[in-house]
């Protein structure tokens, strides 16, 4: 098997370092709970597995050459990002109202910290399922990920061997690198949890990430 590994690794590393929707999903999930962050990372890479398999059997080519299919995937992905953003914004506002009601009940006293988050109180399997689903849907509904496997990855495939085998090899390498990168990012992001446990900071974080999701979703939908 003859592939251009050096060039491929350079492109993959740049693709992961540049923040995108999956970056935001993994980081946000990790700050809620490390286990959810790891689940989101695995979900994102599982979404890439779908694109890799589709590229290997030619389904991505059909999608790329059909504007209707491409636009449908793009709009579904955009709608899902907007959904995540709206949910985050509403959750932040709901939490702010609950804290205000709690302060009134306690005579206006607030200790400034809130060590337990809803994610910590949720069952472990629920955390994992939520994180994995968000990561998976964000990536599998991203047409740019499909086009990567269809147009970018084949540039590093040589004609001396089986094209499908080379795509599987490079795609698997991409996914493994991504898992290592995301898990390292989760470890770093999880350290922010103590800082984000402060109610006011958490409120700003939820609003910021929520509006970022909405902005990215709108940008995806509006992109040509």
C-alpha cells in the first residue's frame, strides 16, 4: 500500500486544530462532565466512520453530485446546531431564574459557587448517551466532513493498490488521531469545571456557547 502519509498527517492535524462545530461540542461537554466530553469525542469520531464507509462505497460521491442531497444534509446539520444553541441559551436563562428565586427565598444570600451541575446529578449512562449523540449527529450531519473523505483524502491515495483499502487505512488513521486529540482536549477542558462552577461564570459560558452554536448553524445554512 503506497500513500502520502506525511502530507496526509499535516492536513489532518491542521483540520483538528482549527475549531469547528465538533470542537465546540467536545469542549462544552467536557466542561459539563469529563465522561460526557469523552463520549462526545467518541461520537464525533463515530460520525467520521460513517463518512469514511460512505466514501469507500461511493455514497458520498452520489451526495456530492446531487445538490438536493447535499443541501438537505447541510440544512439538517445547521438545524441541529441551532437546536443545541437554543437549548443552551434557554437552560442558562432558566438556571438564572432559579438562582434568583433561591436568593429571594434565602434572603438575598448567594455563596457564589454551585459545585454540582445537572450533568453530575444525571445518571452516568444518560451523560454518556447525551454526549455521544451530540458528537455523532454534529459530525455525521456535517457535509464538509463527507467532502473531506471524498475530495481531500483521495489526493493522498495512489493508484498502485486498492483505492478502498487506502481510504480505509487513511480514514482509520484520521479517526485514531482524532480520538487522541479529543481526549487530550477533554482533559484540558475538564480543568475549567471548578471555575465554571461559579453560577455567574456558568451563566455566561452557557450563553456564549449557546449563541456560538446558533451562529455556526446559521453560517452553515447560509453557506453556498
